[in-house]
């Protein structure tokens, strides 16, 4: 089953959301290293180490990476929308859009 990183709702800004994702990734990296140390020191078997990498770390790492990509994609999408708007604006003749209005004091 695929996992999804749940970003707390109070993380409203893109910076806060990205920071949270990066903190989760760092915590996950440290957990991975701790499990690797247990394997290296002979405290867990290779079978357990492989199962951890496949069943625990792999899905969490993928979910975290997907969340980071999604958060980073938002500004790119916004920039694309602005570029699209710029392209559409070039075909508007402002002389034809506005009518002359006389203002009397």
C-alpha cells in the first residue's frame, strides 16, 4: 500500500510545508542510519534489515519525496500560469478595450 505524507494543516505557507517535509526526511534518514548501525553491529539480521528497507523506509522515503516534489511544484505551476497570462495579454489591444471618458471637474 502506498503511503502519503500528512502535512499538518497549520503548515500553511509553502516555506513551512517544505521545511516540514525536509525535517521529516532528516528524521527518516536518521532512523535509517540507526537501523543500518544495528545491522552492521550484528544486532539485527540481514533479513530484518532488508525488510526494514523494503517495507518501512522505502514507502516512507517515497512518500516524503513525493510531498517535497508536490510542494515545490506549486510555484512552478503559478509561474506557468503567469506566463500563460502574459502570452494571452500580448494579443489584447488596450486601445480597443478602453473607451474615452471625459471627466468634468
